[in-house]
C-alpha cells in the first residue's frame, strides 16, 4: 500500500490531495494524456477527449496524435515523450496491435498509471493472449498499474473526469460508486447521472492487473463513497481477501453485488469478451455473500434498483410496510409482493385512522393497503387533504416504511383548482406539490418507495424530477417491494 501526497496547481488553484491507495491517482489525476485522440467526430475515440473538454475536466488534457496539431483547440502531441509535464495517467485508445508501443513509451517516460481501452488481448485469439502476457510482464516489471484492457474508465464527477465513448450530458455527484467488469453501463451513463448521485465508476475490463479486490479496497476507504455496487463475472484477485473485504466493508457501507456468469453457458459467454472464466460455485458464492452481509441482485434491473435504494433511503427500523395504491387490484398485487419478500402489513393506529378517514368515500375502507384511487373519486376537489393523508400514514408509529403508487400525470391539470391556476401550467404546479409532499414524507426518516402508474413520457419526466430529490421510483410495486425488503435484510444483517 502506498501513501502519496500531491501538492499541485490547476488553473490557479492549489490542491492538497493525500491518498492511501494507488487507485486514487486514477480517479483524481492532475493531468491525462489520451493516446489515439482524434479530431474526427465520426470516430469513437473523439468522444474520449470531447467529454473531458466539454465537461471541463479539472486537470490538464494532453491529446496524443502524430498526424494532427490540434484537437478541440488543444495542442496535440505526436508522442507522450513530447509532453512537457509529469503525467499522472495515460489512456491508451489505440488498437491492440499498437498498444505495446504505447506501453514501452510509458516505460521510457516513467509513467506509473495506465488505462488500456482496446480489446483483443486475453479476449482475442492466440496472438492477443501472447500480447496480453507480454504487456502484463513489462508493466509488472516496471511497476506500472494497469486498468483494463477492454475498459472505459475511470469516472469521477467531482473532477469532471469521464472516460467514455458516449457523449455525457451532465454530471451529478453523490455517494454511490459502481464497479463493473463490463461496459454494460456505458450506454446507460446519461440515465445514471440524471437519476443517481455518483461518487466513482470503475470498469475493470479484462483485469490484467487491477481487479475487484483492489477496487473494493479503495472504495471501502473512500470517504465520498457511501454505497458500493459491484458487477462481477469472475473473481480474479485473492478470493479469501475479497471475502474478508466484503465482510468488513459491509459493516460500514452497503455492498450490492450482481454476479453474472452463474451458469455454464453464462460463464462461456463471459470468457468470450473478458477472457476470464467464472469458475466459482454459484451456490457456495451466494452463501458466502450472505455470511458477509452482502445484498445480492439477481439481475441487472434489480442491481440498479438496489443501488438507487441504498443510495437514497435510510434503513428501516423494522419490516412493517404501509401501501397506498390507485386501485384495489394494484393494492392486492403490492400486498402479495411485500409479503413474498418478507415485509409485513403495518396496522395503523386509531390516531392515523382519525386523520385519514376524512378522505374516505361514503363507506369505511381499509387503511392498509389504502385505495386512494376510490378516495379521490369523492374528494377530487380537496386534493390537498389527500396529499396530507400520505404524511399521516408514514408518520404512524406502527409503520417502518411505505410503498406508494404515483398518481397519473395525465390527470394533473384537472387536480389544480381553477382559481389557483397562473401562468405556470397546472400540471407543473401539481408536480411541484407532489414533489414537496414526497420530500416531507422522506424527511420523516422512514424509507419511501414509489412505483409508476402510466409509464408515459410526462411521467418519465416527473420520475426524473422526483429522483433528483433523492426519492426512488420503480416500474412496479413488485420491484419497490423487493427494494424495501433488501433494505430490511441489510438492517437485520447489521444486527447479527
């Protein structure tokens, strides 16, 4: 383990950056060289430099291309040897056949951190495997740490650092860090940043050098990372050390793992694009994760759902859930989902009944699940009272968490009284009302999960607004129930 202190100046600002893990200089470099940079916007490599330039990476960018003098107004260098600066990080984006030359240049210059974007090494033919082994030998002998090959990484929004083939519209900082063994996240980046708050993203690629143990060790120490979500196809590092790290990290930070390559066919498919075979016994692996207090996702949707859940919500004190739905049928489905995932229906107090019964239809209805759809048929003009009933339900002392269905955004214009309408659209005003109510509910400190109703375009925009406020929204009550249940399981594991 190394301990480095950097004192440096970027654009007139003095930085003191003290780190205790080699990955910190990958995520917080003072400067980056992009080897294989291009000014041709049609080529994929163009975006590597364009993202850094447009998003205003906090350090210096050095494009390397022997055939052009400038890219995006920045001076271009024919070789990293020509760059008049001590480079923190070199990103090699040339084809695999040219990568060895870049590695040798790094050796000559004294570079100690390198990202290899290209594939075609251990995931390729025999020549690719030979090249992989040769580069591995050279970098190890010269103490060069390598991320990849076959990777697009790293990403650190706090430094406006994005290594990606896709245009990234905006960056949003937060406490969630991802580790991937694949570029499956790459085409989701704009969704990730518009719905989640991100600390770091690390793509391990083929794991020539840096592996899942290194990434977990770093993120476990990173003060900006509050939740860790890892996609793992194979364990390349020390398996025992990995489990020890998982066990110790899960006691202070939630760790979510999606393990793919679980079947023989899946393992073979993994080998075709990363060059590694997932040889772990999945039943044994699952048991070890449970013992270590890890939340396991069963598929990609669940992986992102759980990551969002732990990023945004407090842990519940218990498993008693209150459900608010728009139709009786939805309420039954949500109740089944909660019970099947280990949640119990909360029995609201008489005090809550007195507060909420004002929105009931002319007959008495159950408090849980509460069919707010039938209630709104009789209290449509008193929508504020309906909104306040939501707060009364989550405040109940017998409620540990809440699962609630969206009102369809198509009805928002009708919900605002005519006297309240202004230059701002009624729909927007209702969205603001809902958003403020959800924030007030979340401020009660109990987990609140929402699920969608109409799935139309206007609702998608509203979902983005709500999630920017730190309240998770799911595509179904079943997914919301699974997410709340995962929170509860983690609470139980923390108490064991």
